C-alpha cells in the first residue's frame, strides 16, 4: 500500500462525507458547500450523516503503509464489504504533506470507472482519518508480479487495455495520475485492474505542471529535466509498466539514482529475448523522449499486440468517437 495521502484535512472533512454507495440519507434542507480543489475547481459536497468506526465491523489487515493501515471491513447497516484505510494524523502532520490526502479525496470521489478503485466515503476522529474504499479481493499487482516473476503477453495486454481505458477517462476529466506503477494497481474479483492511490494525481484544467513527483523508475524525461509536463507523463508510465509486467523489473533500473536518471533521459531501452516483437513495438512507441511523440491512449487500446492478446472481461468505457463521415 502506498500511503502518500496526508495530514488532517479538517476544512474539507468538516463539510460532510463524500457520497457513494454508503452515503447516508440527507436532510432536504441541508446547505450545500463548495470546496476548492487543487486546480481551484469547486468541488460540491453535501452534509450527510457522519460515519464513525462504530458503523463498521473490522476484519483482517489488507496492507500497511507509512501513514497507517488498510483493513477489510463491513458496514453494519447495509452489510457492504469495503476496504477501510486508516491514516494517523500524527504521522501525516510530521511529514507536512496534507495536500495529498485532500487531493485524493477531491479527485477520486468523483471518478466512476470499472478500472478505477471506487472511493465511497470518509470520516475522522481526533487521531485518525478513515477512507472507505472499494475492496479489491486479489490485492496488489506488485505482489502478484513478485509471485509470478513476470506476466505473459495475454495478461499484460489485458492490463494495458484496462489501464489505457481508465487513464483516457481520467484525462477527459483533466485528471493526471502521475504515479502509475504495480504498487498502485489493485486486482478485482475477476482479476481486472483497478487504479488506486491518487495521492500524486492532480486536477489540472490546463494539463501543464512543473512538479517533480512519482516513482524514480517511472519518472519521464521531462520531469527529470525540469520541464513542464502534461497528461503524457501517464503514457510514459504505462510503457514502463508494460515492460515491467513482461520482464519482471523496470526498463531503466540500475544500482544508483544517477545512473537511472541517465538511462531515462537517454531512453536507453534494451529488451531481453522474452519480449515479443509486438510488445517491443508498443513499448518503444510509448517510451519516447518527446511527449508529443508518445502513442495516444486510444492507439494503445487499438494496437495489434493488445487487440490480439487482451482478454479483458469488462467492456471499454471510453469508446473512440465516430468521425463526422460515419
């Protein structure tokens, strides 16, 4: 679990719980509030009955992170099975990065896609913040990759179609994830991919940012070189993800940060024999130094290697828009 979300977001949390399957009934006369998001975008919330820990039966731990733990839980009233993420305010305050928790709540609560982990609700007490999330029964992709060593073409192509579709949905809503990697991808009941952990994501209407963020092995050249970046950073990340799924480690991994930086900026990409020609073609078209030269998400889903190998269960959400002539 990658807990990069952070300290007590009291001004946000005081407005009431974000709606979802667990949202309580509201008073018709309830006053609405507008919270300013990281991109200065008004986020509508409404006062709901506040949840507390007493509303849940707590089960086994699902994961541990820097700022807290995740537990399997059941909401007592409607018997819904969820993942309850418990974040300790003291730990988050110590790091001084509260904006990431605020950002995760504001962004993820408004996303509805079968390959994005649902954010249902939140509540807090004097010491902790609780996030009520969709439960992904098959756990982290990272642990599954460690167990298997590497994935075959069919499984990897399926993940590529799913992540490309989910990111296309995010980009249409002007949301950049910026930290796609196996640790932040969960697996649902049927093995479907679920993007999680939006702590590094951003709602940027201009889609241009200069912040250095994300994970070292997945950082694109423009971030390392200090240039502004846009949604195309996610294209680079899924290229790295595809390589890691097929090979078992990231493409630019070295023993030192400086050497990894050099390999990334030079796009020093080397394929072992195990990677098929079709996969090499896709990865090479995503891992381009120039962001504008990277393969668009629509083309990722339509790539011959993906079309041939993908065994996606759920239908695409973002279908290509028909041309005027059709």
